[in-house]
């Protein structure tokens, strides 16, 4: 019975969504028809019988709310540049822990912690161009974004044991946490619950994104613009994650040998796919507007992942014991959200504008490093995805239209 009720409720919700969508499409269509000759820009000339927007004088006030405006006639070309101060957060980068687990059916003595690289914001940039096609408010646009990031965390403690993450394939009976992440290879002096003197995780990435397509501005009211757009998104990226463990092995009473394990992961990513969304702008003063944007993409991608593990043993040199590569195709969804304030003014018949806002992006299932669980044979491999990569931070834009 509950299933039947839930199903009926779902049907009603779908019907309401369809009716709402049809109403919005009808509204968009009627708005487009009303804007075939857009009286939005030159209301006085329109009342006087002007037949083309080219009859618009220079300058021609755009009737925002209130009627006075900082803008003249709409620009045919718009150039802009963004300063990005974004933070990158990648899932699945935990590499060590302290305390928090008991050796039997009892409470742990101390609350523990699990460590991953601390996220730090970094600088990037974006440049773009919008060209008005002078045809029912259609435009074409293109923008290029570049962001590079490096951040790391190192944990050392002479008195508190640092445990690598995992173990999870072989926990030596200690009921350890099950986390499919970077193991230490057995039979080399580091493995199981071997205590470390230090552990470090370091992230390094370089991201390039190109968006291009078409959009159409719809004047929903004198002070509110709605602009749906569609096009393509292309991206090429390189993601690196390096984990290093250091410890000391007691050979006998007189000899202590330092040993280190390095785990290097690298992903080369390239993809292209459809992108669509909308922009919205509400002018609540003559010169200042609240601007929002939303976009979704689906990138058909080529993902090349490479993992190399090596041991550096004192007096024995470096031994590389893992060298694996995986190449596969995947569909990567991307979501983008932007919200902020824009200021416009005129100078020598040129529209000068500035924007300050906050932007979020989520790239689903982008973390596809090769994982190896601890076990006695070293053959327990896992291939992503192991989480998302997200970006958020400040976006500051400056530009001009002419």
C-alpha cells in the first residue's frame, strides 16, 4: 500500500512539473515573439513608429527600474577577463591516521584523526568574448579558463604513532578502518600497522577548460533579463598526487635503517561534450545588478592513469616495485553555479563593467587513481572512480563592451 501511495504522489509531481515546464516554454516563446522588434531599448522611438532597432539614437537609455540607466544601446562585442581565487577539493586523498582504534573489543584510549592534504586557495584566470549577432538577440560566446594548484600536508610526531592508510586487506586483527587508499607494500619493512616517523600527501594539478556556444537574451521585464545558452565544453587536465611515508627499521641493537615509500599517481584527462544552462540578471538600481548563472555539461573523456611506487632503503638505493597504467573512456558530468553583483557605467560610448561573485564547480567521478589494498600478495587492485573534484572561490571580472 505505501508503494502505491508513493507512486501516485510521484505521478502527481511529474504532472505538475510537466505543466510548469509547458507554461515556462510558452512564456519564453511569447517573450521571444515580443522581442522580435525589441521596444525594450527605445520605447520613445517605438511609440513614435520606429521600425528597426538601428533607428536607436546614441545614446539611447535602457529603461531599467528605475527608468534612469547607466547604459546606452546594447554592445555588439563584449570582452572580459576574470581573476579566480579558487580552492580545489578532491575526494579520497586520506593517507594517514593517529589513534582512534583499539586493539580489541574495548574503547580506544584517545580520539584519533585521519589526515589528508589541507586545501588551499590558488590563483587562476579566465578570458572570454561575446558577439551579438544582431538577430533577435542571439549571440555567440567563447571563454577559456586556466587554474593551477599545489598544496600538501606533512605530519610528524616523535611520540605518537602515525599509521599509514590502509591497511584494510590485512589488518593484523586490529579491526582497522576499511579505506581503499594508498597502501604500503608488504615484505619491505613497511606494512600492516608499522608506525611511521612522518607521512606526507602532496597535490599538483593543471586545469584547462574551453567553453563555447550560443545564447539568447530574453527581456522578461524592464529590469530582469533571462539568457538560456547551449554549446560545448572541452577540457584537458593533469592531476598528480604524491604520498610519501618515512620510518626507521631496527635491524639489530646497533643498526637502525631509514626507509621511505613513495607512491606517485598521475592522471592525464581530456574530454569534450555538450554544455547548456542559463544566465539571469536583475537590475535593482540603474547601475548595479544581481547576476546568477547555472550550467550542466557531460564530457566524453579519455582518462590515462599512471601509478609508480618505489622504496628508498638506506645503502640499498631506490627500488621501484609498482609501475601500472590504465587507459579508459568515461562520461564525466560537470555542474557550475555562479552568483554575484555587476556594476555598469558608460565612458566614451563604451560600456565598462565589473563583477564580483562566488563560483562553484563539481566534476563528478574525476578521481580515478589506481588503488592497491594491503594484502600478502599485493594483487588486490581497485580502479576508480573514488570521488569527485570540486572547485569553489572568488571570481572577479572586469570588461568592456562596444
